[in-house]
C-alpha cells in the first residue's frame, strides 16, 4: 500500500485475480520492484519486516506468521532496534 502524497518509502500490491503480491520501494523518486529472497520479501526500509507472499495468497497463515517472526527475531532486525534505541537517547 502507498500514498504518493506522503511519499511512502515502500508499498505492496495484492492482485487478487492474478493471485500475486508485488512489493515496491521508493528509490530516486520512483518505485522499484523488490524481488523476493527465496520466496520471501524483505523490507529494505524496515529490517526484519519479512513477508512470505505465496503463503499469504494461499492463506497459509501459520507459514506467514513463522516467516514474519523469523524476520522480527533476525540479527538485522535487532541491529535496527538498537540503532533506534540509541537515537531515542
């Protein structure tokens, strides 16, 4: 999802009829398609935000949650959280 007015840094589209999810990120004022890594989209803006698009489209919510939790517990997400904590101080 995105809102051009607010220049969101990333967005994803769900095409129900095509049964596909596309993820885009804002680069140089234009949205570029983000390719999945082994079937998993990984945000370039929010490290640790991962989405298994195929599992979501298949309504395999246990798999969606498993992948999401793997992202949230990843080393890259922990580094991101630590950077945010340092900025807050």
